């Protein structure tokens, strides 16, 4: 236990981002079953929950806010939709109008990094537009209708918005001929990143905080303070926010209990079914 708090503060993010993704790359490169990637994601969830207990950023966020069953449903459906997308990938590639330009000769780890860079660009743009276009916001608001931040918040998505993320985030990669192995690794990397990005862990990143879209950077994205939450749209990195002029590292005060959610909607529905139908209601 004496080492648990220093691990959570300094090694949690590297272990999740580099360690688990590195292990996933090794498993896929050696031809192991994709089922091992699913098990590895279970390890990521467990590690996230443990780190939040060991060194929480906000103690109150470790308590249920009448949201556990809803978040679990979102998490299961999120991963099932990812699986469906992966199963459709070989079918989609059959209709690719041109030959693959994917650099398959590169090491698979380099291919994954390339896929992450492209996906991060596309997903950041979709995320930015989801805060600008009313019809997209109605779907994306489900992700912001939370009252605390912890790992599973990252998987809270309206299914239609997730489908849009999958289509826009991976279409350029699919058209370029991204192989299934890389697609599996990319889906895993995104899921792990979402856990880390929303984790209730008081991490210290040092200079890497300028580059990585986790920790205090993403907490500011979820605050319900007037005019202050419309920042930090990146999933993996911060450089697109810097170009968009939407990057912010610090605010005058740190987010705490009561500061997370949508301004003016303190009683946002916390039922999965209600959240699925909410974008289509007129209220």
C-alpha cells in the first residue's frame, strides 16, 4: 500500500497508455487471439477503478451519483458497437475503390501510432463540431450529462454519436487500407484513452501535461461554469486544440464536486433508456 499512491500519481498514466498498449501490440504481433485484447481491456478497467480508490482527485466522485447502472450499460454497449465495427471492417474493405496505400511494411507499433494520429485529428474535429452544431450537441450532451468524472464516463456516448465517431474517425484509415490487426489495436487504444482521460486519479504528468489530453486538461472540458467548459477537445493530444485556440491547462479554480455537468441542467436524466431517447424529445 505504501507504493500504491506514488504508483497512482506517477505511473498510472504511463502504465495504461504505454504499458497496456505495448502489451496489446506484442499480443497481436505474435498472432494471439483477439480475445486477449478483450481481457486486457478488463485489466485496464480494473486498474482504473483501483487507482481511483488509492489516489482520488475528488473523493466525492468515487461515490455513486445514481449513475452506476447507466454507466455500465453505456460501457457494455460502447464496446459491443466497437466489436460490430471491427466485424464490418473486412466487408467494407471489399468495396474499397482503390488499392491499399496503407504502409503495411512498417512495424505494427508504428502503424498504430499513425492510426492514432489520424483518428485523433478526425475525432477532435467531430468533438469540436459537436459543441457548435445544435443537432450534434443534442447527441453529444449525453456525454456531458454526468455529475462526476471517473473512468466509465469516457464510455458514456449516445449510440448514434458513437456511430458518427466510428465513421468519421476511422473512414480515412479504412479507405487507406488499414488492416484488421491495426484496427483492433486502435479500438483498444481509444477505449483505454477514454478511461484514462476521465479517471478520477490525482495524477502528476510534469511536462507531458502540455502534450497529453488527460488529467486537468480534460476536467476543464467537463465543468459547468459559464463560458469555461468549451475547451480541450482532443482525445489523445493537445496540439489540435492549440491550433484551434481552444487549449487551456489551468483555470482560476480547480473543478470539484458540483462543478461537472451541463450548465442549467442539474437534473440531467441518469437512466440509460432516458438518455437514448432524450435527443429526440422537444423539451
